[in-house]
C-alpha cells in the first residue's frame, strides 16, 4: 500500500461513544452462536467507574494524556478514573493469563498473542462500532486482530516489522537493490552492514519468499516446517549455503540493535536491518544522510530472491471479565481512533493502522514508515509456536559461522527441522 499525501481531518465527533457497545443503559443481553458472542449489549454505568490499563512503559506519558482526555470528554456520563500500569506488549499475554482475576480492563499487546488470549476467554469479539473499526483500519491490521472473521481487538499500530536503514552518502538506488551490491559497497569502503540473522525473527527473511515454509499447525501450538526440503525449487541446503556465504563476507556483521547503533555512531556500520524503534536514534546519528528502504534481494540457488520479513501489529484488548466492560470497550476504541493514532505517531513515532492517519502528510515523510510499508508487500504475519525460536537461532548462528562441523548440511537441517516441529 502506498501512502498518499492527503490532508487528514481529525475526528472531533463523539464516535468513540455514540453507538459504542450498543449504547444501552439497560442490563446486558447476550446472544451466543457456536460458543461465540454473536451480539452483545453492555450496560453503560453512570456512577463511579475505575479502569486499569496496561501499556508499554515508554508509552506511559502518552497513555496518561489520552486517558485524561477520555475522562474529560465523558465527565457528564460517569465519574471515571483510569490507572496506567507498565507492561511490555510482548509479555502481555503471559501477564494476563498468569492471574486473570487481577488482569487489567484494557491492555495493549502484540498481535501474535491474539489466539492465546481469545482461547482463554479473556478476549471476546469486539462490540464497539465493530464494522466501522474494520473499515477505518488497514486490511492487514484487521486480519491480525481477527479470528474466523470476527474482530477480537482494536488495531493500534502497523509498525512491528523490519526493513533496511542506510546512510545514503554511500549507496545508489542500484546498490540498494541487492544484498550483494550493498555488501560490495560496504567492503569497498571498509564498512559493514548489520543484521541479527542469528535471531529466528530476522532469519525468516531468507526463507519467506523461497517456497520453503514454517508456521503454526491447527492445534495452535506445534509447528510445520520444510526448511530441510531436498525436492523443492529452492532446497533447504541452498538457503543454508547462501547464509554461509553471507556470513563469510567482510561487509556483513551479525548483531542486534546495540551493534547497529554503536556502529553507526563510530562510523563502522553504514546500513542495518531493524525496525521503527531505532528511527530517531539513526536520524540523529546520520543527519541528512539518514534513510530507509525495503529489504534487498539476495543470491540463493543462482537467482535473486526478495528478502521477506515478519510483520506485526499492536492491538488493544478488552478483558471480558472487566467489571466495567462498556467503558473498557469505549476507552479501547478511543485509544485506537484516528486522532490518538496520530498523537501516537507524533509523540512516539509509531506507525498508524488507521487509514486516514496513515495518509497524514507527516507519516508519508518518515523514511522508516515508508520503508515498512514497502516491505509489507513481502511480509507475513508471525504465527509460530515456541519450539521454533531456539533451533532457528542455532541455525542462523551456525550458518553464519561457516556451517556445522562433523555432520553434513542436510543432516544438520533435518535435525533442526525435527526440533522446530517437535510436538509439545
């Protein structure tokens, strides 16, 4: 999807409240079908309402502002207080399920946790302006927030992915097209390009467009994987050999965000694979030479294949066990509406999932957001079981170090795939 530079009109209506959760002051009524809530009308309390909200620690100030605005807008409806508590989006599911009775009313979380939260019963289908929420957010974010066609959470951001940052003093558009070209430029200048290829999250980029597959089985726990395939157009050993070759290049270094940022500061690294969370740091370091683009192609089995990526979204969930679910739903929708997604972009540089917010001119001018959008064409939702991460990390680090010792490449891959697909 391309961002168009359109003027965006901030929502100033009471959409966050009008029609929300049925807008009924009567007692709740539910109709269920096949075990799911087909429709629900929630009671709008008019007395004291206390909500607890979990969000990332670095979002605390932003959430406090949003919460105070929500309280002010609804002061004639109820006496609302909102307590903001720090919880990483990546650990939210574990925190919620560890003690459901003490879980917050509203929480932000990474989209790969949706199925677990829904299976537990903590998340139920969204009741607040459901069809409107779907229409006003990017299709990918709605898909990530849905199960079996029903929306279970409110899309909040569309920026949890990775792409290529680069110092444009060194690269031409032609150089940026291929990883070989970028590595050659780095080597000619005595520099390096960084990527945490020993991480399963980033390692996926070398497999996603090859026809080799990994993913979650229908049980929602175990994995399928054919990264050891010997009868496919691109074989498992082809990708492994490509990784060995990349690891041998003087212009490549495997490392995380600290390696990228430190290297950019001292001038040893001129490009690196990462996400929007490093945009402000790299802009400060590289100044006018700061830029970003989609991942390049890389050489595998004698051809150029576009590097893939995992893409993710942040979502807002409502605890179905909340004592104040009407207002919890209303606040979740308000946090994720167009106005507040723009505020989130301006204060935290997080990419909007809201279509109008994504069309805002300042969003279109941010290279990191533009790069993420370009890369999204070649990206997949992260839907993977826990048995994937350790063997995938071993695979990446082993190939980058030159390959396995004392065992054939095929036998090594067979062992890795056996670990990834092991039943729980």
